[in-house]
């Protein structure tokens, strides 16, 4: 038994020695599969962006010009109406009574004028024959003058009453889109006080935004240029990020710079045939820059940011190196490269996450 115990450790030692003496083969570097592209020169159309607000070119408050109850509404909220179209009808009974009263007063005044005229003519004839006292004639002429003035006053009162009757029919002062009515049928309205509705133009639409005073010279030059309907200098981005299908034109710069913000209000005008632009809507104005032209372009996905700096992986043979670059304006899914690359340089666009400086690649 003792002999067997000595043989067991010896066998284990021989086995361990055999295992430990086997040499491992060195691992070869792994090639990382990537996709590449070459730096190309293309037309880089760059835009500056400004937050802006859509506005109606004309906004009119529709107010009651006669007092009374609303008896009819001849439109639907949000409807496009034409200039002169009837919108509201106010009860005419009370105002018609005023017209009738004023007309009756005019007839009384005219009758008094005729009577005073006859008296004056009679006294003038008597005065020629010195058959009447001078004071009686003077009083007669004064009564005639008073009667004439009363007729004028009565006629003015009739005209005023008839104007009030005309104002019981409220019409659209301009063509445009009418808002939500502020009154309903049967509501009592007061002349020159009650707001009935608001009417605004909707085609074209204005877009207002603030421009820093340092850019006044640039926009003044743009304002002096001839407007081209097909020019895409001014574009809009809608609130959902989509591009507005029509280009705009520069209409005006405000008369003064805002002293608090150092900006000047700038107005563009855009066609709005489909009603996509609404007053008060927040949009982004895109203004084509002067530097638009031929530039080096690479896909944005090839760019890597690290500690505030940007670099790309440049392919050299079967490996890559990191190359720092200076970037410019974003052009949709591409970006302008100002420094660091040359046209025709091969760079990695896919598989970047697994790369580091000097990595072996397979493409």
C-alpha cells in the first residue's frame, strides 16, 4: 500500500509538467468590419435660423355701432368672408322708432318755417307802405331765421337716426377669416362698446422675427434686392419640423432698434393659399447665408465628438487613424468640413463604435 501511495504523486507531477510545458500561440489582431466613403466637394447651401411668429397683415375688430339685441348671425366661426358681406343683424325696432320721431320733428319744423316765411313776406309788404312798426318786422324776420335753423337741426337729427338704422346691419370691413363670435343670438350689445368678432386677412401672411443690430446692413441689402418669386433666400420650418412649401420675401425692417434687446423687428411675407399659417403660430425662419457655395462635405454619422473636439477615422491601408477636423454648417444629413481633410480622403462611416486609433479594419 505504501508503494502505491508514492507512485500517485509522482504521476501527478509528470502530468502537470507536461501540461505546463505546452506553448500558447499569439493571437492575431481582429479586423473590424466598417463602411467607408470618400470626402467629396459639393454645393453647401447654408441657412441662419431665427425664431419667428406668424401674423396677419390686417386685423380688424368688428364692434357694434348700434345698440340693441342681436337678431341674426350670417356666418360660421372660422369662415372666410368677403368685404361687405353681412355678419350680424341688430334689432331695428327701437332705432326705427327714433327715425320716425326725428322725421316727424322735421315735418313740424318745416311747417313752422313755412308759416314764418309767410309772416315775414306779409310784414315786408306792409313795411314798404310804412303800415307796420319796424319792431314787428324785425321780430318776424328773427322768427323766420330761427325756424330755418330748427329745420337744419331736425334734418341733421333725421340723418343721424338713419345712420343708426344702417348700423344695425354689421358687414365685413375687409375680406378674410372671421374668428369665434364674442356674442350669441339674443345678446344685448351697446354702440361703440361691444366687441362682436375679429376679422383678419390670411393670404398672404406676415412672419415677424428679431434681427441683431449687427445684421442690419445685411438685411438692408437683402431688402434692396429685387424680389424673385422663385428665390429661396427666405424659408420657413413649421412647428412639427416640416418645411413650408412656399418661399417668402423680405417686406420691411422696423423703424427703430429695441433698446432693451438690441434687435430690430423684421417682417417677411409668405403666400398662404392652403391656410397652413395661422396668426400667432411659432415658426423658424431660415435665411440663406452669403457663404453658401462649394465646400467639403462628409456624412454627419462619420463625425465623432470627444471633449468638445471633433474627429473622423481616416483609412490608411488596412488600419485607421484619428484625424481632428474643424466643422462648419449642417446641411441636412451632411456637414461642412473647414479644416483637417482633403477631397478624396477615405473615412469610416459605419462601425465607428468599435474603433480606436490604429485599429485594423475590413471593408
